[in-house]
């Protein structure tokens, strides 16, 4: 979802900047522009002095300008932090008992979780993803279920098997897990 929003926002921002920048450049170079364009010559400006100073003496003007700019800065920072945040957990901090701790690669734990879940009866394919913080990871498992599988039994097998083993082996007090199950879609086959 966030990838789609990012692509749409970046595309719109880029398109607006290219169109406005190109039009300003074309006008500055002396190319003719449509009649509705706010300025039309090399010596013309986008905002005249009267336009720039029009609202300066109004009591609401500066608080409004500052509030709008503050909202834009907060939204830009939120967007930047959303880009820097990783979708997956790179490492998990394991309590080694000596007070130092050890780091376990997130991909390794994801692989073990996925392989153990895939070994359950009725599971065709399993993918695991770790999110959260390295001291408090969360697991997300996506299971592709065979038609004969019983979801309740598979869920119990995942929680008592794969998730429990991962939690105890990493020395975690808890490992919350979200399990999503999807049925395998088999192609119809012609029978003679």
C-alpha cells in the first residue's frame, strides 16, 4: 500500500514540477505561451509586488502561512521517515545469558519459520516475514493451503510448532504472529 502511495505522490509531484518548470523556462526563453498563463514575457514576474504584499497587513495572514508551512514540513518529515523505515527486520537480538547478547539474522529466522510451517500437512507453501524491533520482533506468515487442509489444525501446528520453536530458540518472551491462509488454486485438468 505504501509503495503505491509513494509512487503516485512522486509521480504527481514530478509531473507538476516538470510542467510548471518547463512552462516557466519556455516563457523565459521567449516561447509563446497560452493566454491564461500568469506571465508572458522575459521581463515579467510570476508575482508582482502588489500580489506579494497584498495580505501582509491582515492579522490572519502570517499565522496561516506559518501553519500551512508547518503542516507541509511535518508531512514531508513523516514521508521521509516512512521511506527510511524497513519493511523487514534485519536482525533479532538474542539473549545469550552472559549479558552481552547476540544478533541473529532476520532472514535466517524467517527461513526457519517458513520451512517449518511448510512442512505441516496441508501447507503447500509458506513465507515468513519479521517486522517490529530487534528486541521485540513480530512474525507474519503467509500460508498456501492445499484443498484437504484443516485450517484449525494448521494454525495450531504453526503456533505450537514453528512459532514456539522460533520463540524459544531466540530466547524471546513472546513472538506475536499473524498468519494468513490462502487456498491453492489448481488448474482444471481434462480427463479422458
